[in-house]
C-alpha cells in the first residue's frame, strides 16, 4: 500500500484547487475525511526547524513575530535518482531547485493572500518536495500559537490563530504533532495544552521535544521522553535542531542530522533512547503511522464519497441545467420549460394529478343547485301572469290562446338562467387558474427563473381570460336560443279545454279567472323545467369545449408566438436566474467532479493491492 500517502496527497491538492480546505462551508467537504498530520507549536518552539530537519532542506521563512500566517501543506515524495526539486500548486509548471527561492515564494504567496498587514488566512499553500532523501509523508504546518499580538496585528490575532489551529486538529482524522521545547516547563506548552483539549486521551497526538541540547546543566528530558511526565499513546521523540549560529553559517542539513545522531548516541542520559530519537526516526515513524491510518480509513472514505456523489447529483438535478449562452439555446430552454409546465397542467386536468375533478363538481353539484334555487314564483304569480297575459292581448283580447303571453312568461323565466350559467363559467375559470398556480409550483425548472415564472403565469392567465370570455358568450347564447325558439311539440301535447270538461261558449273574459291563470302558470313552469333540464346538459358541454379543451390545447400558444419575436436581450431577461443559484450550481458541479475523481483514484489504489 505504498501508494496510499500519494493518493491522499492527490486528493488534498484537488480539494484545495476547488476551494475545499476544511473551512466552514455549505458544500460537502472531502478534506476533513482525509487523514493528515498537523504540526502544532508555540512561537519559538522549534517547529520550523523540525520540519526542515525532516525534509533535510532549509526552506521555511524565518523572522520575528508570526512568520507562518497561512497553513502550509507540505507533501514529501520519495523519488529515485539524485535530483531534488519543489513545486507549488499555485505554480504547477514551475520547478524550484533553489530552496532559498522556495522560502521567498512562501513569503510572497502569503502576502498575496493576506497582504502585508500580518493578518492570517485559512487558505493553505501547497508545497510538494521531491527527493531521494525523504520519506513519503504529508505534514500541515500551522501558524505558531502566541499569547500577545505584535504591532500591525489586530487584537484578535491570538484567538484567530488558536481557532485556526483548533479547526484542523479537532477533526478525528487529524494526527497531531505537538512540538514543545525541552528548556521550558511542559505544563506551559501551548502545543500540549491545545492538543490535550481536543485529544484528552492522547490517542492522536505525537509529542516532539526540541531544544534538548539547550537544557540547563544537571537537567534532562528523560522523564518526558519515556512518557512519565506526560503520557501519550505514542512514544515521545526528541530532536536536536540546528542552532541559530548553525543557521547563520548555513550548516548543511545532512551535517546537522549527523550531529543529531551523535548527540543522542553519545549523551549518557539518552543513549538508551538513541534508536528512536532524531528527525530521521520521526519522519519514518510518522510516514508508517500515516499509512496505517489511511489504510484503516479508506473504506469509510469510499462510503462517504459514494453517498456524497448521490447527494450532489440529486441537488444538481433539482437546481436544473445551466443556461445556454446563445439565443437559440435560450429559446430552446424556455420552450422546454414551458412544455414541462404544460404537461403538468394537462396531468391535473386529466386526473393524473389532483384538481381536475373540481370541474366536474361544478357541473354535477354547483350548477344544478344554482338552477334549483331559481325562484320562478315572482314571474308566475297570479298577478304577474294576469298582467303579462292582458298586456300581450293589446286592444284585442286573445281569441283562442294567449300565445304572446306564454312567450313573455317563458322568456322572463328562462332569462334568469343566465345567472347560474355565468356563475358556472366563472367557477370553472377559477379552477383552471388555480391549476395554473399549482402547475407552476410543481414545475421545478420554473423555480430557477423568477421572471420566466411570472411571465408564464401571466400568459396562462391571459389565455384563460380569453377562453372565459368566449365560453361566457357561447354559454349565454344557449340560454338566449331557448328564449328565441320554443319547442312546439310541448304545447301541442297539452290537453284542450273541452277535453277537460270546459265550456267553450263561456265569455272570453271568463278565461281570466284564477283557475285558468293558475293553469297557465303551471304550463309555463313545466316548460321552463324542461328547458332547465336541457341546459343542465348543454351548458357543461359548452364550457368544456370553450375552456377546458382549449386550455389543454392552446394554453401558451399566444406566448409561444410572441416569444419567437423576442431578441437575445429579452430572452436573457426571462432566464434571469438567481446569481446565488448559479454560483451554487457551479460549485456543486466542481465539487462533484472532485468526488468522482477521488472515487476513481481510490478505486485504482484498491484494485492494485
């Protein structure tokens, strides 16, 4: 499994390239699931010297105050041959063979992100070093913990650095390399204090003791190195770094390592510990441990990646496709979204989705009940019947039957049906409009584009208004037709006076008695009831033909016609997607690419076992 550390190195670089470096984000983070070794220590604890000893190169910026102001992800790659070089992720095509230039670029890149204000930033710098003299290892160098802000730094810098360090080391996949100077009381060590808070059992913490050679004469660090002063699950490692004089004289790192070995093997107090002391041992031990941790975490990482890919794909589908740049593509997008809306609307009318049944309820319940509630008592009262019959006779009383009187009575009753007929048209219109609102809410693609959503809704409502007006006109014509032509057969089948035992020789004015007028009223009522029964069937047909059928057939036809004449700028306005949604879709697509790439990388390593 020698490829495991290289695998995590690739994934870490890919994460950083896409803005995933463990900071709080609304997007899924792969970074936090990747095992890493974070180097923690107070200022002047010798943290930088430990890293340079592990690498065998003098490459880190030095100076007073807070020098490390951004996390440095240091990836070591063991290669064959004798060439040594470094690469920064932000300069992928540039190789550094001069490590003094590496030091300068770290400082320059820090300033590019933070400015020269001595602020800190959580965005990491990625540095890869390729050498035959290193082991495969990844270390994250964090800003040194401090207790006081220096000039040019905000008062919050102390807490800001602590919060940044904590955000890395509190992750369960983080291995903590706690660097403490031996010439200070371990109880006051910043590294031990913060690591104890996030890892109280010491299961993830490796203790590194620096400046052992600078301890007061007569004192030693054996109790610490053997785990008696402060016990960790992993053994302490002591290192002897170059002195400031050595650094000033540019003492070679290889020489420094040799001196370190000699110090532990020749010092009586540490001779028995010498095989597991020094920066070389530290690097090998960390590399081996990191590999074991990565190996144990691979199944969990694979499971996380698979789950996250499914979640990202689901959200991207919900957000919809990105917008085309050309006019043709924009028009096609709009038409497709409108067709989706139209399809959902038809499903409501056809019963695939709920809502269409309300139209039938109007025909089966509301409209018949409204007709039944019509009161013909006023039109067919004795007084009104006599009045209309008499007025219809004019100067000449009717000789056989009061036909004009019948017509006027019937017309006055049938005209009142116009009210329920119009109400039925309006009720269906309200239902169709409500279904438009539902269909708009259920068309997820319309949620991307607020302006298009409004325009589609307005266009649909305008069409329904036109259909309602046409339906109302045709429906009232049905009522008017019943007024304009009476069914003759109905009256021909009525019994005559003689058949009822009447006496035709009675005076014509005797026909205006109450029983005769009552009979006229009953006859008119029977005819009107017959007409009502007819209209109960024909008016729903007219409404369905003029409104429901047309809504299914041509709801957005006017909108489509007008859409074809719009220019690019107008089409762009319709697709004015929320910038936050556009940004999220772009970020999700990049994050999905990261996870798919990670899945492929991990699968390749797994199959090569």
